[in-house]
C-alpha cells in the first residue's frame, strides 16, 4: 500500500463507521417528550351505587350521607339540590353527569338526572322490548335497533 492510500483509508474508515452507526438513528423513530396532562375532576362523584341507594321519602341528612353535600343549592329554593360531576382527561375524554333532587318539607320527593336507578333501567328496558314485540306482531315488520324505524314486510302490506 502506498502512503496516499493509507491516508485515504485513515479518513474513510471512521467516516464509514460513523455513517453506519447513524443510519440506525432514524428521525421518524425519534420521539420528543410529551407534556403531562392532568385529569381535571370537578363536583361530586356520582356513581350508580349512590343513585340506587336514593329512595323517595329519605330525609336531607340521609341524602347527604349517601351523596355528600350538593355542589349547587338554589338560594331561592332550598328544596332543590343539584349535584354536578365532570372529569376531563385532556386528549382522551370528557364526561359530565348531573342529578337534581327535589325535597318537600325535608323529605325527598323525586329526583332526575343522567342516571336512573338500576330497577327503573330494567323496567324501562323490559317495557321497550315488550313494545317492540307488540309493534312487530301488529305490523309484521322489523324494528331497526339503531334508528328505531319500523320496516314493514312485503307480506304485511299485501
């Protein structure tokens, strides 16, 4: 080997090794650190178990024991309590729920909101199913579960 070839090899070999090493570092695989996003919860947590435990006829102190103090109390109507809960996880989901309780002379009369007691949900589901079966039998068609539209069979129309 000549002196010129050795000088070229002296620079070529480290450059070649560096090129091979860097070829494994692709920019598409490079991830920048992400900012931590904190979940934000506000209000009273409302669970299905809490809603199932609330019954008309309960006193305000019993309701406070089950649900906690209400977030909103109407200053003009002390017999209406509003429970609001929201949780937001930025970039993932946002959930809100609300319950309104109505009292008459310190006794719970009724309540409404985004959640129903489990027994009412089951009764509502059974009622909906029985209504859909009755409609099916009288019309002779089918009910679309997504839109609720009734599609009549050709035989029923003839």
